C-alpha cells in the first residue's frame, strides 16, 4: 500500500515577509520559504517552456511587455520578481501546500477589499500573537491612519525627498533626544525592526498628536517646503514633549 505523502506545514504569517517590487512578488523569497529546494530555483523554473508560455499568456492578457511582469534585481533585496499570477504558478510548482497558502492569502486580500473591517481584524490577530494588548493595538492602528494623513499633508505642501525623513526626525528629537538611529539604540532594535511597533501606548499617542498638530498648522497656514514644514513639526513636538515632562512630575 502506497504511503501518503507528508504535507508540509507553513506559518500563514510567513507570507508577510515576501519581498515586493511594486505589484511584483519575490519568487526568490517563495523559494526560500519552501526550503530552497535544489533544482527548483526561480531562474531554472523561468527558463522552462511551460513557464515561458505562461509568461506570454499573462503578458498578452494584461497587454503589457514581459519586463513589466518579470524582473530581476541585484543587491541586498535582489532576486526574481513576478506578477501574482506567475507567483501563484511558481508556488504550486514548489509545493502544493505552499500553493494553497498563497492562494488563501490572496483570497483573504480580495475579501478585505470588499470588507475593510477584515483588515483591522487581521492586524489585531497579528499583534495579539506578538503579545500586544487590545488597547495598545487600537492605538497602533490609529497611529497608522494619523501617519498616512501626515505624510499626505507633507506631500501636498511641497515636501519631497529627504524632507520626509527630516520631518520625522524633527518629531522624534524633542521626544527621544535624537533621530531614528538614537531611538533604535535606546530600544535595542535592529535596522529592520519597526520603531513604532516597539513604542508604548503613550509614545504612540504622543507621536500621533504631534503629527495631527503639525498637519493642522501646515494646512491652516499653508506652510510650504521641506525646511518650513520641518520647523513646524519640531515646534509641535516640543509642545507635546514639554507636556509629557510636566505629566511625569506627577507620576514619578
């Protein structure tokens, strides 16, 4: 009697680590997730006749050149990147269990587009697994919306290039006594770890308030450009930082 093939188990959250280049997904990361099987490297698979036919078909249906759906990159985030249709086919080729997981992830994203509440539920579950409390998660989700509003305001008022980084550092410096590098050192974070995911609930609320105050002043006064927006952010941060200093006098 033929023995059943062992089904490999994958952590659903692992797909969050798949690299992206715009709308393209990293085939190299999928290959690594599957255990880096020899003979199934992205470059070898892409050269197969059946794969070439798939690429031509996807290219024709989407009416785009093949270099818009397949890309190779060098460097730290290098590797092979492909359109989701091609990525799904590659996942199936690597491992049926991975194929099912990738499919489910895409189906979930489609449902989330129909019902945005599902996105919030996914975030809550993900942070729960990291040991975060419900009230911290609520503040973190709120901070994401505030941050998006803040960056949109900056962009609409002429901030560009390094201006976004400088405006962020202008918020952090009065609060933490330094830029992002100083904060990472104080919190013991690596370069790849999110600073805001490692803030306390009070820190998240403080940064969110600063971004809201700065956005309000920038819009009301129609402040323009990198330098003036940076000054506005620093002023808002000093206001909140001073309030926190006063508050600490009563709780320490």
